[in-house]
């Protein structure tokens, strides 16, 4: 394995914008949930008349869907990602709308018969229900509670307190907004990081895991983790995911 300094310097310099994790190929792995979100999404979207993808990131996931409905829209709050989504999805006729945080969804009531999302930042249930037509569905894969907790606690110490990403809490919030739960599935998936550069990269990209992360601030902890990875072969964490199929009455 390359030196600690080499791996960290490389990971600290690489571009982490967008939601393409290809840089981690061969350096980290994450088990996928058993339901196959992309496969299910690819089956549902062509059957819709009008669909909206909330928090699309750079459009990377949606771009893998072979066929879209007649009207396909996406929203994204972060400007660099919105520009990536326009470049990736615009040529396929997708309407890309940048939405500032807490601004709601800029569409009339009942605009879509399908709203989807993979890993939304914070679902606005009343807004999702509002833009869905009666009988329309919200189909999404969410990040669950305590995702990558082992990484967070390694750097920040033991975490405690409620986690707003609990699937049953979200289901209750969705029902309060007028959505009915038709399906809810949960999964815990193994993650492995095979070199310290992969850890630096993911913490720069998923900034909410260690909000004050920087290489300088956490050099000592990174050196300890590097030694652990060299001894054990990897650092193991777990992601949690849940799949929603919700229907507006």
C-alpha cells in the first residue's frame, strides 16, 4: 500500500462535487439494498404521465433509467449539482429546476402522478403531497438512521439522541401530510474502506458525517485509522436504507 501521506494528499485534492462515486472503485465497497432501487425506478417511470425526481444531485441515478415519461422534471438545491444535472439530463428533455433550501416545490398542485427520490436531503411531506395528483405515488429510497455511524463515532466519539431519519417517524410524518404507506422496507448494508484515502474522500463528500472534517484537524485520528486498515485489511461501517411506496388519497 502507498504511504499515508500519498493517499491522504491525493484524496484531499480530488474533485468531490456531484454524486458519482467512481473514484472509490477498488478502494471501498458498499453492499446494495436487496430491492434494487434503480431497477424498480426504471420499471415505474415509463408508466407515469408526469414525474418529478426530488434532490436529483447531479442526475447520475436518473441518467441510468432507460425511458422517461412524457414530462420529466428534477429539482436540486446545490448549484454545481444542478449544472451537472442540466448537462446530463437536459439533452434527454428533462426539466432541471434549482430549488433553494426550504423554498418548497415550484410546481402547481397535482402536477405529477409520480414523485421519486434517491436519498433526499430532508423530505418536505406537505409539499410532496401537494404536487402529487390524487392516486399518485411517492417512490423513494431514503438514508436511514445511524448510517455510517462507525465512521462518525471514530472521529467524534459516541453519538446519542434521536435520529430524524427513522423510517417509522418519516412514515408517520408522511401520513400526517395525507400520504398512505403502501410499502416500507428497511436494510442494513456493509461498507468497507480499503485505504485511508477512501475515508478522506468520503468524509469530504458526505460532509454531514463529520461536519467539521479536515485533514489538518483529524490528522492523528486518520493516522490511527490508517494503521488499523493496514493491520485488518479494511475499516468496516454500515449504511442503513429504507424504501417507501406512498400513495396520495
